[in-house]
């Protein structure tokens, strides 16, 4: 099923976006659902982790009362790299859209923004339906593979399978029989532990993995050094595109996106920790300030008492020196 998640605090724009979606989906033989939120509430955050196998298209307003757009997008990309995000705002938010790798960006002040939105939705739906895809969720991360890119599937354990593409390997928690049901007829059993794609000749002569001899677990892709990891993330923050980084190091796009998502999450958590630490220090300084004020008041009272005693003593000395009997 296809899910449209709309976050917009303007009722008029909510209705206009909803009408655009309905007009596009009239000609599609796809079951869909539209969910609308007024702001980035807890319910809007919870829907990200629900129905992970469904394709989702997010239509997000960049200016809401809570102003949590970037945090919401980070949450989406932490677990889901295949869903599409379309931003709505004015020219001030164009940089935010580019920085967060939005699928597209809509300007409310453009006269033809509704027509542009319909064209974008049609393009995304055509691209997803023309090419057969295989979606699966592993370690709370959603992956989308084009079936034509799969070279073969190899049984690893009883309920685990290795999906081999031309670029990397994926270890998934599905049996070989479960995946075979989702694949077209040109995927055939090469033997009881392996299914091959007849349209792919790259890995047809690859030796079959011997699970008894190999003790190591197959990786999802090639391992990279910490230096490559740091350079790739550094290039991304300095304006390099995903294509440039991939061409530079030859890594899979999902590997790069996972690195970036983890780095952003760590920075966000560090920022939160710094804020908590700053609040603690401010609270301690406030407490010390209150204590100093109390001590200052005590010193003032002591000084007043001392001044009063000195005044009485001065009067007594004056009386004695004047010879007054009193």
C-alpha cells in the first residue's frame, strides 16, 4: 500500500494538497492512504516506524508552530532511505531542502505549484511501478532493491538469506522460499540453496558459499577504513553530492547514507548533552548566587549590629568624659 503523510498547519493548503493526490491516484491501480497532521506531533513521529514495508511519500511544511522539520527528516532518514520527501515553503527554506536531500521542493507563491506537485507525484509513481522492486526491513532500516539488479540469492542459515547485487551483499532475515515467492519467473533454483537471476550473468559462475566451513558472517557490503569513512562524511558536509562521493570511493549509496545519518545523530545527541550540561552549570551558578546573596545579607546585618554597638560605645565615652552622672 502507498501512504501519503501530509504535515501542514494551514487547512486550506491541506485540502489543496489532498485534492492533488486524489486527482493523481484516480488513474492508478494502487491502494493508498492519506494521513494529515497539523504539526510534527508525537503521532506524526510514530507513523514513521509503522508499516515499514509500505512505500511512503512525505509532503512536509517547512514552517510550522513547533519548527521541527529538520528533526523530523532526520528521524525519517535514520530508518528509511527509500521514501520520498517533498517540502513546501517559500524561498527562505530552499537551502533547508537542499541540505536535507529532499526529493523535491515546492514554493507556495508559485502560481502553478499544484500542477508541479501533480507532475512530481506522477513521475514518482511511474518510476516505482515500471521497475519491479523488492522491499525488506532489516535492523529497523528499510531497504529497496530493484529486482533486475539482484544477481542471486544464497541460503545462509535456516531463516537467513544473502541477496547479492552487482555492488554489495545484504544479509536478510527471510528464508529463501519466502523471497522466491516475491520474485518473477526468471529467478530459478540453481540448487537447493541458491536462486539465480537468468537476466544477470555477472555472478552466474560464482562459487556457492559453504556455510559449514566459513565461520564469518557475510557482510552487507565492502568494509571501509576509518579514514575513508571520515573523508566521505567530510566531503558531504563540504558540499559534495552523493554521486561524487560514490564515484570517488566506489561505495554503495546506502552505506554512505547510513554513515551520514549516524554522524548527524551523534552530533544531535552531543548537542543535546551539551545543552543539558549547560543547564546544569547555569543551575549551579544560580544556586551559588542565591547563597552569596544570603551571605551578603548576613554580613550587612552584622555590620549594622556592629555599627550600633560602636555608636552606643561612643555615646558612653562622651558621657563619661563630660562628667554627667547619667
